[in-house]
C-alpha cells in the first residue's frame, strides 16, 4: 500500500516557512539555524523549503524584510492615528511592544544581529531599521518643539532597546525591571519632556 502523500497548501507555504524561520533564526542565529529543522517546523520537507527559498541567505533576507515591513506598518500606522504629542510618543511604543509579544522571534533575531555580527543580517537590519527610525524622528520633530540638538534618535533607540530586551527576558522580567513592567512609554515621555494628558 502506497504512503499517503502529504498535501501542502502552496499558497500559505511561504508564510509558514517564514514563521518557522523567524523563530529558528531568533533562537539559534543565522549560523545555528538548520534548514531541515525550519522545514520540519513548517510541516514540509527540506526540498519544498528550497523550492520557495533557494538558499539560507535568501530565506534569512526574506525573514528580515518581512519583519521590518510589518514593524513599519505597525509603527507608522500608530503615528498616523496619533492626535496629541503624547500619542505620538506612546502609540508607536505600544504597537512595537504588542508586535514583539506576538512575534518574539523578531526581538531575539535583532538582538542576535547586534551581538553576533556574523550573519548576513547587519546590512539588512540597518537598511530596514534606519528608515523607520527616521520617519518616527521626523514625525516627532514636526509635531513638537524639540530642539535640533536634542538627541531624539538616542531617545528612540533607548525605548526600542528597552522593549526588545523586555520582550525576550521571560522570567527575568520581574527581577530586572521590577513588578511594574517595562515602562517604555513613561520613559519615552520623560525623555521627550511630554506629559501624558490623555
């Protein structure tokens, strides 16, 4: 009797591969992640993965590009919805936090790129992260009387870094941040001198 053929829904296969790869690259880094393991996690065979993504580098690039496209949509969408200056500061931070909660692999992947520097991702991260940060910075500067010499990009990066570390800290959250959470929006408001009136 012939083995039943595993039927794959071709339309959602690339998304399943990207989901699995995002977790694998976040957990093990570019060098440590194995295509066979990613394929198994996606519920397919390795040749099927290679049909959609011909190389590990191509898969990694697709993971990073998708992650930043999604982050950009979340953050820029929050800026578009913001009414007050406090909203302009807090809504993007809240959206980024929610994104990292849904997609924890992204936070781990980004931190690995900052630490490892041995995969192909540094240039990808810089190419995709910098425009998002520039857009947030321009939006905040346009909507507030922030002096040109104020290091707004550093303030943004402190908020981003705090959220990324908190998102991956797991059981260390309470001992390191205290029981009240990460307070990124409060810290961002304080850095910018914004009082939350909402």
